[in-house]
C-alpha cells in the first residue's frame, strides 16, 4: 500500500511543470531585497544585544570582555530602581494608551459624520503626527514653563493660582508627561479607527435607524462589532509602543524629578551611555523584549481564538 502511494506521489511530481517546481525558489529571490535589511538592521543588533547581556562589557575598558553567564540578570532581579522604573513604565503605558484610545474613538466618530469642512478637520487632526517627538517635547516644555508658559498664564488669568512647575514637581511630573503622550499619539490612533469606521456598511446603520435604534444602540450593535478587531490591534500596538517610549520623556524631563518619570528604556539608556555598563543595560533590554514578546503572544493568541470563533 505504501509503495503504491509513493509511486503516485512520484508520478504527480513528474507531471508537475518545471516552472511550478522552481517557483518556491524564485520567491526567495523576490523576498531577499526586503529580508536582508531587516536581518541586518533588526535581527542582527537584537542577537548581538542578547549576547552582550551575558558579558561584563563596559565602556572605556582596556581588558577583554568576559562571559559571565546570567550574573547580569541576577543583579537585575534585585535592582529595586529598575523594577521601580518598570512600574512607572506600566503606569505610563496604560495611562497614555487608555485615554488615547477613548479620545481617538470619539474624534473618529465625529470625523466620520457628514460635517462641513470635514476634509480640513481630518487634515488638521493628523498635524501632531507629522511632528518629531523632539519638537513635541520642546513645544510642551514651553507650555509647561513655570514663568511664562501658556498653561500657568491661563491659570493666573482665571484666578486659579499662581501656577506651578509641572515638570519638576514630584506629584505632577508623570501626569504632565502622560498628557503630552496622549496628545502626541492621538492622531495615528484616530486615523486607524477612522479607517475602520469606513468599512462599516452604511446600510446596517440605516436599517437599525429604521427599526428605531438610537445612536448608542447602533454603536453597540453595528459599529463596535465591526470596529473591534481594529480597536484591539491599535490598542495592543499602542501599549507596546508606549512601553518602549524614550525620546518624548527624555526631552521633557530626562527621567526626573527624582526618577519619577524614569521609564525602563530611559533607565537602560542611562546605564549604557552615562555609566558605561553595556552588559547590564543589554540585560535590561532583554527583559523588555521578553515582556513585549509576551504581550504580542497574548494578543496574537486572542486574535486567533477570535478568528476560530467567527
């Protein structure tokens, strides 16, 4: 029986055109121009960073770098400053992602309506997206300036106090930075949700309106089920992106005051380029990569289960 099946498979392979047999090899040549830069720019440094985490590499060191195994990770396990920065990073990531999504959803629903100058409003909504994070940070530093900032001047005009130094206060630094993070990331979330709203059939809304459904019921029964896959994807990506944030917070506070805004990536940067502990900083990066990988795995598993259910 096995010999018969093997003969049939051989006959099938013999009848297959030569072009079909070599199509798979030709596809690799088409993928290589895009695959090689990814391997060189992303996979290569990632592997090098993982190897570096198991060494005692330091800047300015004249001796040879030694392999020390998991010693960096053992030290990291007892580093309270790193775990505090990790807690701050989680607060930052969630504190930016959740309000960002809610505000973007409301703005996308508004821009999806048939309003006058809708095109202009959509164009203005993505202006912050076109601004580099360094420019955004400098602009908001001027807004938060304790002496001549727009925020404090407005509070004084309204009789709500003499203002305060928002970015230097222990209690206000992190909330102030979170507000900037929400503002800076709002455009791309809005654009993604607006694109998802464009795929909701108008006929379903019209049919629900004919049946007497109000705006809230139409949103729950028609809009949200169609928008949910896009919303989940955008939220997961924003959470991962915010957890890896660096430039915006670095420009605003450099991790201060007193480490109240020191995110994990900023902590790793300081260990590497301020204190020269490259191996230890690489171990921090490996922990962050592991956390992001877990978040991605949970998200993909949820998407696959959702796909199987549908």
